[in-house]
C-alpha cells in the first residue's frame, strides 16, 4: 500500500483547506493508497467532522508545533522538532511513508529534502520542476545560478520525469533562450547548447534545440524546457499573474485553464532520494487534492528509482 504524507499545517489556509483537499482526494486515490496527515490532531479531526468524513479514512500523526513562513528554515528544523514538516520528513526517511507533500515553508521543505532525504548520488544539484500546460519547465526557483553541466543534467532529469509521469514517449527537450538559432544567447546559453547537443547525439535525451519564451505553449515546440531557476521562476510568476488577470477579466479557454497552478497542485523536487512535492502557499482545496495526486503519480511511476538508475 502506498502511504502519502501530507503536512496538514502547511499553507496560508491550513489546516482547514488542507484537510478539505485530502477529503476530496479520497475518491481518487483508491484502496491501494493511504493518506497520512501530520499536524494538530484535534484540529484535523474537527475539520474532518465539518466535512462529514470519518477520521478512520486517514492516518493522523499528531504534532505539537508548526513551522511558520517567517521562521528561519534551518533554525526551525533544529528548534521545532515536533513540527508537522520535520516529523513528516522523519517518517519519509524512515520509510514509514512513500512520499511527502506540503504547501508550507518552501525553505523548510528544501532543508528537509537536502539534509534529511539527500541528493541522489551523481546528481550535481536537484531541481524544482513545474508542469505548465502539459509541459515541464525546470528549474523554477531552486538554483538561480546554474553552471552548464547542471543545466545539462536538468535535461536528463526532466526527460525521465516527463516520460514516466506525464507519459510522453521520447520527450523533446529544449533550452529556453532568446532565439532559436544555436548561436543565440549569452556565454552560458551557448555552452549549455553544446552540452545538450552532445547529450542528444549520445542518446541521453531527445534534444531539439533552443526555444523562445513565446513558444513555450506551442504544442509543437518541446515537452521539457530547461532554464536556470532565476529565469524559470520569473516565467512561472508571469504565467500565474497572466492567468489571474484572465480570470478577473472573465476570459477563459481550455488552453488558459492549463495554466492554472491548481491543476498540478505542486512542484516535485527532482534529484533527491524520495518523492517530495512543494505546494503553493495559497493552495486551495482543489490544489491540495491535485498535490496529493501528483505525489501518488510520482511514487507510482518510480521516478526516484529511475533517476537513481540513470545516474548510478
């Protein structure tokens, strides 16, 4: 049975919204999965009662502390050992759960991922990948300065994830650049292009060249788009703002709905030794539900084992 750990106290509207999202996810997870909620047991049970849901549908691990968004991530891990995030990571490392997700402090999630779960041997730096309109963009904020060899690894990591979780056969990998020509970009972009071209020729992934930002949503352009965390996070925030503006204006199409962060629910940290998903701080119940489903897909498709095999 798959056991999915969820930080019930993480996010701007926790625990109510998180618990509601977990209840919504129950219908989709199936009998072969079990959701484990970490947090204040009395508050969790109170919200479950409001949702008309039997608490026996979940495993609840009581914790007495919460890591606040303003807490220093490293110090908080040391000082708040009975917080929902810290206890959740301990369960993950001990094998008591198969994956862990939270819409709480991103900094704390990264501390847990790097210091407790640790990086897969052979991976230079892990990455955060965002699913946008059926495509995968990485990195979207973890590493704002990336050397060419790190970005080359992102192409391989993203290709493995897109193939195993998104179901894309031989994913097309592209480098986000200011032009499609191989000669475009700064010195870093040119160096990365050469590495990606070499990796493509060696069959490590299906490299298709550069792609401009205006072509990110073109279904014919690429399936995996590689960039450093500074650029990726800027693109991600721009997309979030554009989507919010579209909703406010009452303009919505299927393609625009594909930009809604709630559909993916969370972004996986790829390149570490266990499935960890980071949700948006303002996650709604729908987003939490999909964050849980993303965690299950990552576990079900053996992404971590596939990456270990690739880099082993």
